[in-house]
């Protein structure tokens, strides 16, 4: 599929985005391990999260859908609805051996978190996926899981992963790089360990797993940059939650509003977990007009409504702990930087090299094709702004966040922008085009010739 974007007038409106992708994955996996029925609303029905759903069902867990007509959670208009489930948890030791390799499709989160769970099962299993996923590094979870007694075979440090489940041992891990997926895989494995599992991080990483485990009455202790899970004294309690809106999805309409003259956009019900709000901090430093209001708690997570108005931006330097708090938002930040006065420098973001694609190389290629002045660094990039963008044909390389970032660039370009291979947007943000149209953007999806 190709996405065609035309520049146009201001973006205006109040919308909602679907549930947070990271929380949706974790809610399904932990609900499957609970003792009893969990109720999950506003689940993100994206390609990645549906891969987790398929794997959970393949492990013998009954997941019942609730009709979407019951799901509208508030007044903000949305071109699509979230999905709600009742997950009939089988308890920690109730999963069944899968009849075939578990297909994680293109989802690294699915594969890495499931590896932690499967390492402690009394059966063997294999995790595989699409070619894109098979290129991503898996040694980063295999090695620490092995230190807990797990038996995992990789294909040269990549998937497929062959896991022979066995009893695990508590262990104290010190991570070289802050990674929510690695931390979560180890915590999930820790549910099957015979002693405490401690993870020490060099910086902050998403803490959704810890929050959810605490809500399920697990013995989780968080101290500064360390988290410890002790062996359970009782089964995991079922969940009942409505998943907050995904801040990584909200980033696209919000940054677009900051860039398109005359725009004002509000996104309601967005998760503002402090481990995820790096982009908001950076936008404020760039002098963007960003307001948070109606702040509240939802499902043990902080939530707020966000309003962004068109602003004159200035360049910034981004690095250190902020990088982990906005690792998925760098493609759209690069677009914002093309319109900021002065240089924007991103460092300490080498993790972008091993995402769905090499995001540093891909965003540099895409924005250069549209006239941006952007140079790659080994661990980031430098953008010189402001620079007028021109129309052109660019490629997403199958990366959903890159495709949407280039769509935002198309809204401020001086001609039509065509984004090839844009069907991948559904991996994280089904309904993106419809939502942006509702705000006034001129976008259309067509089949590639």
C-alpha cells in the first residue's frame, strides 16, 4: 500500500487514540497467567498486539471478545474502536504446549516477553516470525535468561528461538543498556524462579510490567533504578483495566499540530507514564505550545488530555536518559527538527539501529529525499533547520513509525509526498489515516501499482 499526503490547511479537533501498545501486550500475557478472568478494554488491535493474542490462544488460553459497540470510553471522537476481551487466565502453570511454532509476526515485544514466560514452562516451544523480526537481536534476552537456568537456542543470536522449559533460579541482573523488553522478559521469567529476581538498570525504562504485576498482587519492589520480584505467595490476581491511549501514537497528530500553521489539536486519555514522556519534555524545550490537563489515574497508570498548538520551534540536543523515554518517537522528532531554528542533535540512540529497520539510516534517507538537511551519527543524527521540505516519493522500509513520520512531513512539504510500503502502519496505529483526515489532513491510501 502507498500513502499519499498533500499539504493543506490547519489541523483542528479533539480525538482519541487507541490503547497503548506496550500495555496491551503486557495485559494479555499477564492476564493469561492470572488465576481467574481478567477484563481488558481499549486493547490495541494492531498487527503486533494481535500476534500476542494469537500466541496466547495457541498456548491454550481462552480469550473472549466483547462487541466493540460497548467500548466507547469517552466523548472524544474516534474513527475506530478499541477491542475488549475477557481473558480466562489459566494460572502460572496452566499453559499448554503449542501444537506448532509460535508466530510472533513482526513483533519484537511478543517474542522477547514470551521468551521469559516460556523459559519456565514444563514443555518445549519455538518462537519465530517474519523476516524482519528474524533480523532483530535476541541474544540480549537469551543470555540473561540462561543465567537463570533457561535453555534457549538462537540462530546466531537471532530468532527462531528454541526454548526447552525448565525450573528457573532467582538472579541479580545488571543491564548494560536500559531496555523495557529485556527487563520485562526477566521479570516474567522471575515468576517461575525459586528465589528473588533483581534487575538493575543504567537508566529509566518503561515500567508498565512492574505496575501491572503490583496491581496483580505480586511482590514487586522498586528502588531507584532497580526492581526486585520475589517468589509469589499467592496466585496472580486477575486484571480489570481500560488501557490508556498510546502516547507513541498520539505523538504523530500532536507533532503535526505543532508544525502546521494555525493548528490546534487535543488528544484525550493519553498515558503519561513518566518513563514514556521524553518527547513531551523535548517539545517543551523546543518551545512548543504543549498543555496537559485533566490529569488522572487509569489502570494504575497516569493519564491526561494533551493539547498542542502550532509553534515556532528551536533546535535542541537530546541524549542520556531522555532517549529511552522516547525511543519510538525519534522519527517524528526528526521531522519537527527540520522546521526548528538551529541544529537539533540526537546522541545515545544507537538502539534505533536495531528496530524494525535501521531507523537512523531510514529517517535520514527519507527526509533527505524531501529536502531536509540531516546527517547520520553512529548513535543518532543532526538536523539543521529550518528547511522547507519538498514533495517526493519515499519508502517506509516496512517500518510503521517511519511511515507515519514521513506522513507528518508530507503535511508541511511544498508538494505531494508518496510513502511506499505504508501498509505497515497497522502494526501499531490502525486508523491513523482516518484520524488524521478527521483533523483536516489530506491523506489517501492506495494499492501499489
